C-alpha cells in the first residue's frame, strides 16, 4: 500500500478514541461501507455549538456536515422558513 506507518504513529483501536490517539493512524478499519487504510484520527468541533468529536477522518466529516445541516435548519426555523431551506 505504500507509505507504511510504524511505531507511535499507529493506533490499533477500532473505537473509543481519545485525545491521546489524535494524530495517529489506523492501519486498517473495516466498516459496512468499506475498508479504510491508514486513516488519521482527528479532533474536530462545531463552531456553532461547541460539540466535539475525536475519531477517524471519515466520521469527523460526517460529524461536521451533520452539525452544519442541523444548525442551518435551526436558523431557518428562527427566521420563519417553512421549507427547511436556509438563505
């Protein structure tokens, strides 16, 4: 697969990541959606509400996208939009 990772850069956990795992890579992670190789563990947070997430990059993107969508809906409700869209 190319760029092999080794030593302290590796995280063997498949769940339950914490701050000590941030910056490490998971050599192989199998999910129902597919198999991920050398995936980085990251920490991200929602700038709107401050909720945070530690885990693989794929799920971090989903966390951020989900929060963006949810907060856009909340704002649309505040400004009175009925269709769920936002401006």
